[in-house]
């Protein structure tokens, strides 16, 4: 889905809004996966069928809810379909970074990736996502 030129700052607005919010398991876009899904929903205009949203309030609850749903990749596929294969991520794409036995949700800003940070709202990383989905966002 291609965006019009009047919508090209949608990602910048989303990240600015999220920078003001703290980390909160299961609330709004407060944890790393909900942060990614919040952007994906806004970018494609379709709500995720995440029955587990607001059903947990800590890491253990998040792990249990995601496990019952099929894992973080299944949650992203629920909104965006299959991941992108064989091409570099573009601004507005989302991804998952494997971290220990967990996945961190990320949003591509162009050269960097934005994640929900436990201490600072949003943090930028240079690490590439392991799995990437296109949102169709054109900046």
C-alpha cells in the first residue's frame, strides 16, 4: 500500500509520540512487540487480532501470551503477512531481532532501527533485524 506525500511524516510522528511514553508490558504500545505492532497497524491501517494485548503485565505474562499465540513472528505475520525475503529493509519496515531466547521488535528508520527501551521510551540501534516485514510505507 503506497502512501501519499502528505503521509510521509507518519513514521516521524509515531516515533515522536512513543518517545514520550515509558515501557509498560501489555499496555498500548508499551513493550517491544506492541511498539512494532502499533507502527505496523498505523502504517497499513489494519488492527492486529492480538487477543493477548492487555492480557499481561510482566515479562513472564508476555512470554506465556506470545507462546500461546505462536510466537513473536506469528504476531507480526498476523498484521503484515509473510516476512520480506532477500532484500534490505527500508524506512518504515519492521523486524524482529533474536535476543537470548526472545525477540525484540524493531522499526527501520532508514539507517538505524528504533526499539522500545525500558529506560528511555525509544532507542536507536545499528543492529539489523533477523526477520523483516514490509509495511509498504514510502517516505
